[in-house]
């Protein structure tokens, strides 16, 4: 696999980077002291790479402010859901013109509300449906995301439903969690989604949902840092891709 390949590269006396075959080799000392951008061909050894575990190389990137952040773990999501469940669903925000609501009581007085977004005042097939959930656990949210097109965790206010803390995913689609940038997002009330629901055939694409809700969508990126040496100097090389 990729990690064992990197380890083998570290053990070899020299690693040849074979791009730019038309160029002669340049030592790292000369490259470090030159002005970018230029193209080089090097002959060097891989001294180290970070992160050590491949899964740690996946980050969240904001293209607007160019920030990189760690992907939150499941414990963070669970904590935010538990905190939001303290506020009971507001009955006045149920069964509107653009979604149909179902409520019930779970263990420990926990109240759950699921709002199924309609199209032309009709419910859709699960694979085409966006739903909003209040008071759900991580397990319940994941179970719903496997059956329905999109799931958005929300909570009630006095006037409207709203998104949770952006440390949590604002949208789940299948096995994918979508996050918004805290710095660049200006979350809008959930009723903003009614404009998409009114479309002839809403596709519920994450980018469109994020735009309507005032969310700057974070993208998953893959980043690795390599430290290369050749006896004249050291060079840090970064691999960054979506």
C-alpha cells in the first residue's frame, strides 16, 4: 500500500524523481536559494514524511480564506447533537407548506422531530427526499442518511429552524459529511431551503444547498509533506490535491 511504499523509499539509498527528463539534475542547495517558480529535476533521498498515518493526511480546506483544518471526529458530532437535543422541537414550526413533520418521544424524555421536505406539496421517494432532523443521535442520523437523499441536523428557535454549530456537519449524504467554514459562512434560516423545494425537480446538490443556506462549503483535501535530502541541503515538498 501507499504507506509501505513510502517506507521502502526511505530505506533506499536514493530516490530519483523522474519528471522533467529533459533537465539535468540540480542539487537542493541551489534550488532552495533560487527564485520560484522554476522547474527542476532532482536526485534525492526521502528522509521523512508527514503525517505518519495516511488517514491523517485528509483535511478540510476553505477555498475562500484558504484555511486548512482537521476533520472533526464522531465524538464532536455526538456532543453537538446531544447539546441540541436539550431544546425540544417547537410545535409551531411543524407541518409547514413545504415540509411534513413527524414527532415522537425517545428515551429520557428526548423529543425527536423529522421534517420531510415536499415538492409541489407532495412527499417524494426516500432516495429523492431531503429531511431535517431535531433531537436525533449520531446513530439515528447515520441510519436516516443511508436511506434518504440528504439529511440536515437542525434545532428549533422561536421563529424558525436553524443549523447546528458548524463544528458539526451541516449536511449528510450517504456516507459523506459536509462541513462549512466557520469564518466565511453566514448561516441563514432553514426556511431559505423552500426556494429549492419550489423548483420543478430539486436535485439537492450539496453546493446548491450550501449556497442557499449561506454556507461556505469546505472541501476534503489530501495533503502530505515530504522532506528530501541530497547531501547539499534539504527541501520540503508538499502534495496537495482534492
